[in-house]
C-alpha cells in the first residue's frame, strides 16, 4: 500500500524511486489502490487490504483448480489426488496471512502455470491453434514469473530446448509472450530496471537462509556475529558471515549453472519425443525452487510457499513416495510460519533450531526430488529407446 500511494502521488518507480521489485508487481500493488479509490464513499467501499486480499483469493482459487486439473491430466490415482488436494488446503490454511498479505503466491502460481498441462481442449482440426496456445501458456507463466521475481530466469534454457523439434509455434510463443509481458516495462523504464538488480546485490546474508543457519550455529560458540535490520529484513553480519558469503558467491552461481546444464541436456534428449512434457516441466521447476531454498543468500519466510503447488502437482505413484514429499514440506512450512518465541535452548536459540529443521527438510526434499526425477528421466529414456 505505501508503494501504491507513493506512485499515486506522482512518483515514478525506477525513474524517481529505487524500487526493488520487477515490473509485474506494479499493477499487482496498484490495482487495489484503484479499487479503493473507485469505491470510496460508497456503501460497498473496498479498502486497499480487502481489495488486495480479494485479488490473492482469486489467484489462490485459480491455482487450486490448476493443481486439481493437472493431477487429473497426469492420471494420478484418485486416493493420491485427494491427499494432494488435502495437503494443498491444509498447508495454505496454515499460511493464510503469508498467502494473502504478500505477493509470493502469485509467483508460485506463475511457476505452476508454466509447468502445468494446457488449460484448454481444442478439436483435432485445430491442432496448430491448440499447440500454439499450449506453448503460449508455458511462456506466459514463465515470463510472468520472471517479471514478478526474476529468480526462475535460468529455466528458460531447458524449457526452450524441450520444444526444439516441435515447430515454429513454440519459438513464436516465446518471443510474442515475452514481448507482451516485458515490452511495455522495457519501453518505459529501459536501463532504469537495473535498480532491482542493484537491490539484490546489496542484500546480505538473510537470517533464515541455510548458510545463515550454519553461521548461527557457529556463532553459538564464537559469539562473533550479530543480527541487523536492513530494508525491513533481518541479516546476519560479522567475520564468519563475510567468509561464508565469499564461499556462497561461488556456490550459488555454480549450483544454478550445474542444474541448468543438467536439465537442459535432459530436455535436449526428451525433445526428440513428440509428446506432452508437462511432468518434466513440473519436475525441473520444483527442483529449481528447492535448490534456491538451499543455496540462496536471501530466504524470506514467504519464499517457503513457492514449492507448495509444484509438490501437490507432482504425479507420484504410491503413498510412500507421496509422503516423502508432503511430510517434510508440512514440517518446513509449519515451523517457518508459526509464531515460535525466540528463547535460549542450551547454547542455541529456538530460532536457530527452527532454522536447522527447516534447512534439513529442504535438503531432504531436494534429495527426494533428485531420486524421483532421475527415475522419471530413465523411464522416459528407456521408453524412447524401445
């Protein structure tokens, strides 16, 4: 709301204000202000908070429907489908304030849209249109997510390679939808958009990140680090933190490069098969999000929401496989979003121990994803060879 009111006063984001978010957040933050102004003084006045939450409710409802439809399209067993939907409902009920009072659920929805099967069913006489719309959905979800958070940018390589043998419609969708989402911001703000990159570069080691948790454990013995507040975020600082950041500055890009290269190679192999690759897209998007939870220096609490729809959509084949994903996810989200008081427990603090459990949960999830994804790719490759 403060951003929207600032822009309403005439201040231009990026050009006259150091605005840290990508451009798709501008209409998301400003539309509730317009609704507030248009209904002000009427018997059905909708204030900013109500309007914003209403928009997020629409996004949440659409995302639930998308998860349900995707599970049906993947042929998920009815009992496993019901458990996945119950998981979605319970975990989002737990996280309701973080869903409706932040913007991270829109990023999760955009990621899910880019990975899910096509939303429409067109007759066989219109295969060209159907194919173009399906690819347009993928790239609209991708570009929208980039315009909300930037973080899914590296996924463009495997997503593009996945359609290398599917005609020109995919490349047309990539360019056309990318221009639709990013054309106007680039035209208006041009190089001023680099401000958002500068903000991320200036951010330090956030206290909830895995690396910060390790530093906090060490600090329980050394007492050399301290927590500071910068840009409404809590970061840890000190000599050990500086050393950890120097290592993370190498680990983070190398991890993303390795992941992107590995999944791009797999996409190149699978592209030879003219079939729906939605399961592969869901899988690599989930793996990428889980990797970010492990190697990123910034981990705000709402970030733990990103993996929820992707885990719910994953077409598992057994209870055991499903629980390996759902249980650690519930633990990570419930602990992170619960108001647990920070009290000393021995030489540690409760906040540090919560961070340890959350970090272990995401590491476990990533390991389980690696196993699942490897089995999936091998099965697809064998089927292709036959």
